[in-house]
């Protein structure tokens, strides 16, 4: 099969590793903008110019989305994907998804698959033209891969037929993301948070919780790995570290940690759609403290301790339970690893994606 996976500016190695095993079976290529999140993927990559490649300016995306309906368009995309058996896009409102649909209407490609992360029904419909984009997508996309049951429910509420949806998780290379082999004997305990440093990820709540805990526990450390507008607000505190790390080096951070925390918040237009870092933490055998936001309870199930969003005291209480109980840390960490083995193995996931492709071309 000739397959193109289109992710534009959002191309990244975390998701694309689920497709790498298929490159031995098909003529498989990825397509991104000129400046995606990361181009460190193990697939042939074609880069096309996109409005998203414009340097960051104030109100960049609000302006571009109003000019283009969605900024994630790719110039020359139709010429590149001509003759494809399957074009695999994302969501229902992205510009490149609409371009692929128009190419299918003109007979340039055979089938379109879309991976959907969105968990809030009828979200992203406020910009002029987006509602029509989504309607056309629902009618013309041949199959949807929802990454969670919550994303499937959102599609159903928007009118997509159940038989057009498969729920397939996003997974990891479990040989790379695995528990550390040796047990540390040091006295200090390390809490890790990997996230964009923005309000919706709850990093301010975790900072406040840590400051509460540090009054009693002098041997704890908190490391934020990420970047964003709140970065400077996290500097200057004792035992709090802020850094940026490439995806290839992330395993070191997980191995250095004793507890993982993702304290995501939610709003009317955003909630945690998956939490890939939670899967990474589970795979590395770390106990998790997180919030009951979006799809997080579906991803972590019963292997995490949960608090309500925007509750620093609740976060502090859950973290303190783990700080004081080494046996519980060990038990939750092992349960998380088992959950990763059963649900988030990229090799099993790539087989499920391939089955979708094969089934589509039979009809």
C-alpha cells in the first residue's frame, strides 16, 4: 500500500513510533510542515510549507485561523499525495484534513483515515468555516481511529456512525521505556512532571503543593521538564529544577524519578485528551499522581492516585501518601508497567492500525 501519514506542525516521534513497524509492509511516508514539533522520526519524511511556519507573532494562530479557517494547511499537499491508497490525517477540522478530503473527491486518493484525540463534542466550531469543515469530514472520512473511548463518544455525539470508528490507543517502544534496572539507595526522593509549562497543565498547582510538602519533607525534589510561558515562574525555589530535554533523552529523567505527577486542569474548551507522558511513566514503572481530567482516568485506570483538578492541597495529600509509603510506590509502579505491557505496546498497536488499513481497501 502507498500510505501517507499527515501531521503538519504537530508531527512528533511520540505518536509516529506507532507507525514505524509498518514501514516494512507498506510504502509509508510522513508529511509535516517545515517546522514541526520534532522531525526525529524513523520514517521517510516530506516537509511542505504551511502558514504555521510563520515566525511567532502576537495572536499568530487566531489571525491565521481566521484567514485560512485552520492554519494547519500544507502548500502543494494534493500533488504529493496523488495516487495514495490511504491518506492518514488527524481530527476533523485541520486544514490538511480538509485538503485530503478534497483530493479524495477529485479521485486523487482512495481512502482517508483520521486519528481523533478530541474529547469535547462540538469543540473547535467557533471559527467561521470550521463547522462546515467538520461536517464534510464526517461525511467523507472512511474511518476514524479514536485514541480513547472518550474520543469515540465525542465523535458519536457529533453524528459519526459507530461502525466507522475504531478505538486504538497510542503506545510506546516498551524496550526503550522500561523500569530502571537497579534500585537506588539514596535518601532523597524525586517528583517528576513532564508537560508544557502552561496553566492548563496545572504546573502552578504542583508548585504550590510541593511548597506545602517541603515544609515537612526536606529531602524531596521536584523537576519540571518542558517549556512554556510559566517557565520563569518556576525558577528560584529550593529543590525545584526546570529543564528541557530531547525525546531521545527522556528515559533518563524517568529513571531518575521516584514519583510522576501530571496535575492537568480542564476548561470549557480543553481537557487532557490522552496524556502520553502518563503512558511513558507507567512503562517506566513509576507510581503516578494525577487528576480526574478528560481521558486521564481511562488511560491510567486504577494504577494512579487521583485528585480533583486545581487542588494543590489534594495534590500534596496524594503525593505525601506515596512519599511515606515505599511499598505502595513499588506496587503502583509494577501495576503501571503491567498496564503498559497490556495496553500500550506500539507493536500491538501498529498491528491494529494495519488491520484498519487492510480492511478499508477490501471495500
